[in-house]
C-alpha cells in the first residue's frame, strides 16, 4: 500500500445549533478515486470546504504528503496541489473560455500561450475545448470542461469534484469518467461527491460514508450494491416510489403553438410547443441542460407572458396572467435554481413560505400579513419533508442545497396545486430525500393533480412518469408512454431525432 496523499484526523466543525463534522477521519491515496457519500446535511460540503481552505476546522488535523496541511484560503490549497470543481459553475457567460480560465489562475500566461495550453490539455484528456468560444454559447457539459481544464492546468495532486454529473448527458458522463480514469492512472487522487450510487460503483475505488457529521462506514463500492450504500447513508432501508394505476382524468392544462423568445442572449427560444396534461398523470420532459427548460417553466409559471390562446388551465385562457394569478387558479411551479429563484437567500424559511403560499394558504387579510400562520406553514413543510434545519427562522442560504430543495418542493406540494410544474426536483439531494420527493409527486398525481416533471435525470423520469417528451433546441417531441422506453430511444429523442409536431403545436394525447 502506498502512503496516503491526504490524511484527515479528527476534523470537527460546529455551527450554531449543528455539528457539521464530528471527529471525521479518513485517508486518500495517490491515484485513488475516493467517494465521499452521505445524505443531505451529513457534512460533505463542510468537509471539502475545509480541505479546500474555505472553512477553518475547530479541531483535528490534516496532512498532505506527510506534511501538516492547514490552508487558510483556496489560494493556499491550490498552491499545495488541491483543486476543486464545484457543483455550481463559477463562469462568466460574456467571456470566452480562455478568459474564464485565466480568471482562475494566480499568474496566467500570455493569452496566446494560455490558449495553446488549453488546446493541448483538453485534447490530452479527451475534453476538447475551443479557447475562443464564448462560455454563454457552451452546453452544460462543455462548461464543466472549462472548470476541469482550469483545474488541470494547475497540475493538481488532489482533485475534488462535487456532483460532477448532475447536468451531463449519459454520453458526457462517459467522457468525464474516461478523463478521471486517465488522471487516476497518472497518480492524481480524486475525491468524488455524488448521489448517483451506480456511478460510484462504476468509478470509485473506495468510499467513506458520513451520517450526521460522523463517519459511519467505509466500503469498496464495486463490492457492494447501490441499495446497501444508500442504507448505510440513511440508516434504514429505502422503498421504491410507487402508486396505484389509475386512468388519466380530464385535461387540466393545454398548451398550443407556444413560441417564446429568450429573456437573455444566451437563452433558448421556444418553438411551437404543444402538450396536453390530464388529471392524475405525470408528464416527464427530458433534455440536456440549455435546451429551453428554464424558458418553458417561465412560460408556464407566468414569469414570461405568452401569446393569447396558447395556454389554457381547465379551459380558461391564462397566457396573459402573471404568476400570482396563476397560483390562485392552481398552477404552481418550482424552478431549477433554488437559491435566488425559488427562494430568497437572505430571507427566513418563514418569509420564503409566505412568498409563494400567501394566496393559497390565506396568509394575509385586509392587507396585513399573518406571520404566525406563515411560520406554522413553514414548520409543517419542514416536518413533513424532513428539512434538516434548526427552525423556520433560519435564512434560506444557511441550508444545504438538498435541504433547501426539499423545502422548496414541499412548500409547493403542500399548497394542493391543480397543476404542478417542477424543474430538476431532486437535483443535488440524497437517495432518501429523492425517493421522498418522487413519492410526494406520485401521491399528488394519485390525488387528482397533474404534474410536469422537467429533469435531466432519465432514471427519475422513467420511474415516475406516465408519458415522456424530449426538449431539444426549444422544441418538444410528441409524447411517448414512459413504460418500455429504452435508453437508446430516449437518447435519439434528446438529440432531436423525433417528430416534433411543429406545424401548429398540437400534440395528440397518447394513453400511458
């Protein structure tokens, strides 16, 4: 056995009301792909932030190549050979690839030399990039390449990756894994965080599992099942989401010939979208990031107004109505970006509950807000959806990504919508929370509501959807029954090889 590259001993970090990491110890060896697993709030993010110099530990120690390692800031961590690719990209869309890479370097070379280095490194690792392309024109997978290349130009000894496949197609995941295996073979250690346990089994050599801030287990992923790892993470067996089979009811939402220009230069125009959504059904919409998902949700939610006659809710035309009016009628939406779009970062959970539930929960009267009612509603959401937080007074930004996601989805579901549109409902949440959210969506449909689930997680869509459509370059395919669809068929649909019914936006209903 080779000596550890990074050794962590007794790391502890506490915040008011919660111990994020409790005497955590483990080691990573050169060339090892090491998974860090745990449910939301288990302490993964805090731990990697300490390794990367973003957070100071309260107790414990780290050694890197046998020497004490105490990075006071990310610059010190990078100088020592530690690089990190974050779940949320930190790129400027109006700058090109080379300019974005240069911004992440302490002493970037001349632009011409840097462009050449980007070409060489990207080709070497199978991640081709044009240094002159605007980031705003890149797909989500290509943007991730920019982040990775920026790290590789630092020649890291340890590369930390946080949920790296959450916005990638299956083909892009294979490219990424090829790159990571090549880095591993060259001696680079990789600390890999993901909730996709089958990916962990395929890629990782070892795994450390956290629960409530403590190390509860270690394992070799390829020697155990994904279900076993999930049980270690949450401390219980997980049941697969399910609902009784019922025939779809009346049409609740009808979209006809919907076209919409994007709000930003880097958005995707919608072209002749048509769909019918019936009571009791879930329509899954798949697509690679950047193909019009945000624009579709904005059109349905009322954030973007549409041409009269394009959107009807239970027979009433609502294209000219704004979000509050649509909410009053029963059309609710939960966008992908939870911090800043779905929730106001510096507002408390009580205030965030009030923002969207005021009308349907009756949280105001004669112009006065019912703060006690808003707090009670927020506490109901927290309890029902197991949101890990000290209380409803906590600011949204203080929650982990997965816990905030549970709050956002729960806040909408508990308002008993007639139609619910969700974009990436389980993005960044652990296996247990994802199962709970999917079951909540199934229960909502079981009780007569209609659900549109927009997601890049194909397994999720096939698990809960009655019908499946693909969104490609702002165009929506004809619906297909989800049951029996193969990944090959879905891949062709995502790539645009399908009938788009563009002539008038009418999409016939296909029974599930």
